[in-house]
């Protein structure tokens, strides 16, 4: 965990708990060891909220679209806090290897299964990357739901789901697709408990 990450975590913890009155439901479900944190994705602030919900001890390395990493100042900051880029339009072997190394070293990788920000009106199918990584490494998957509707100084209930593992499966996207769909369902099922 970098010093930059710790500094930003402490600053953002104060800010977000003040403006959103954040409350984390089932914080005790966060497992030890390698895991893939998978949440719904509505806002640019989702990675911040999820990291704050998991606590300072859980250093989440997010996979972000490569375009963000190429923005001079933003890209440098993202790299400093452990984020790594992925070329979503192609099979990015470098990003996959980076994620697998983090997981095999016992770390945590953050992925949004929808692959992009999705509004409440939209419906997106789940991408298969998280399932492929979990299958190949044995890492646990931790579903997290962040309410889409946020009101300044209102309560924001972030819900952490039950961690689980997937069987080691051989095959391509067609094999992982139904399992990825189940992951998205597990995330969305947490919405009711958030009170949204």
C-alpha cells in the first residue's frame, strides 16, 4: 500500500462520511486473502466509496479503462494509488497478468462487472473478466452494492454481500458469461437492503 493511497484514504474518509453519512452494512463479510471486489457502477466516485467501505486495511487495486491512465495528471495519481489500466476494446494480456499477479500475491483487485458506468435506466450485461480471474486464481469474489441515488448529507448505505468462489472452469467468454450474469444478480439483489 503506497503512502499516497494512505493520505488520500484518510482525506476522503473524512469528506465522504461527512457529505454522505456513509454506513457500511455487513463489514464483517470482508474476507482475508486474495479477492475480487465487484460492485455496480453508476458514478466516478464508486471506487472511492467501495474502498472506504472495505476499510483502510483492504488495499483495492482497481482496473480502470486505459483512457483514464493516459490523462497526464490523473493517470499519474491513479498509478500512485495502485490503479492499473486495461484496454477494454482488446484482449489486454498485460492487464490480465497484472491482476493475476496481485491476486496470487494475496491482494485485492477491484472490477466493475458491467465494464462501464451504467445509469439506473440502462441495463448492461456482465463482462466475464472477474469470473475468469476468480476461476484461474481461486480468489474469492466479494459483491458490493453502492446506492445509485445519493443526496448530500443524506444516509448512504453501502451493502457488502457474501463472499464466494467459483469453480475452476476452462473455456472462453461463452463459458464464463452465465456465471458473470449470476454475479451481477448477486450485486443487484443487495439493492433492497440498501434502502434505496
